[in-house]
C-alpha cells in the first residue's frame, strides 16, 4: 500500500510547539474548552479507567479539568504525552514524549485515551486512530477532538482574496480540516464501535484580526504545511488581508469574529459485551404496531 500524502512537517510542528510552550497558558482557551468537554463526557460514564493517556497534552488542561471533576476518582494512572518535550516540562505526574503518528504504547495496555486538539496535525489520521484502538483494551474508550472544516473561515477567505488581488493567484496558507461527516467516517475506518461525532462551534471576537494571529502563534497552531507556499507572506499582503478581514467580517461594534469548529469524536474498541445491531428480519414487533398506526402498502410501480 502507498504511504499517505505528507501534508504536514512534523519537525516544524514540534518547533512551533516548543516556541509556544512558555506562554501557552496565555492562549489555551480552546484547549481548556475541549478538555472540559471531554471530562463532561467521562462524568456520564460510570466505570473505572485504571490506565489512561492524554495524547497531545500540551500544558495539562485535561488533567486540570479532570481533577475538578466527579470523574477523577474513576481514572487511575494518567500519562500525559506530547510531541514537544517543552510542553511537558515543569509539572508533576507521569509524562512521555510521544509522536501521535508513532505511538509507543503496548497492544491492549490502556483503558482510556483522550486527545484534545492535536490529531488534526497528523498526516494519517486514520493510521493514528488505528494505533490508538490497538493500544486500548477491548471495550476501551477513546475521546478525541480536532478542529473542523469551518475553523478560521474568515482568515482563510481574507488571505486568499488579498493574494488574488495583489498577485493574481493564490494558494492555501491555512491547513485543511475535516468536516463532521468525514470525522464519523474516520472512526468507522479505524475500527471503532459505537462512533459518535459532536460539533461545537465557537466564535471568538477580537478588537483587530491581527490579535487572532498572535493567539494562533501562542497556541502553536500556525501553518506547518509540508508543501511550502511559493510566495512569502509579506507585510503588504498581510496588511491587505487584515483590511479585507475587517471590511467583510467586522461586526457593528468593530470587533472581528473568528470561527473555530471543534469536532469531538467518541468511540469504543469492539467487544462482545457491547450492544449489537439486530439481524435483518429478527424484529418481534411490526413498526406500525409500535407506532400505533395503520400500515399503508406502497403503490406498485407501473410496468
């Protein structure tokens, strides 16, 4: 089988995360939101998870949210893993430097894997999810979130328009993101059972869109596309893009909105104890009887 296309420069991603690590807490609001959402989902699952991994832990937002939750007592060992060692420095607890594309965990060794806003940087998301599934025990749980297709639509449109206007052509400067339909397919292709995908769309309002770029840099979320753009992002091009951003998207009070779409994926490793779909024709009651209606035969088509 051929290898998946190389979309992202993972070495550059590690460098961006290393640069962002000292001030990451100043722009971790989306990471905290995704981590808190994952914890809320765990609170509704009344079972024990003796061994868990937070994959792409960054500054430990999931551990912090879990510690304040009713679910804390049901999660035993929690190992924080991140691509950048700098993100794991300076705090207690078991930690490991790990690449989401090459997981070091033994087959069937984990009960829970959580990954918030990290997997969208993998070149082969299905491959990463398959590795996660293999590391989980039967009936193990995966909760993951990644940015979806509506993320940064305003910035993407403004950069493209400015480049077309100034140079006569354009190429993408922002990473592609999966939509909700694609995300559901990723879980199924990876072999997870009972897949569920939820969408959380967040609008962040800035006094000026240049502050959005500062936040993206602080998050370590600036572009690391392997296929470098043929033209550098000049000050003139950036200034025009910011002007277009304000012209097209600014709200009545002058603030510039930025859309972030967070897709949360939940899936279980297959196990015989899980609820299984019934075989066709095995129903013991007619649908019409269950609904309390009179069944109407469909008209036959004409020959």
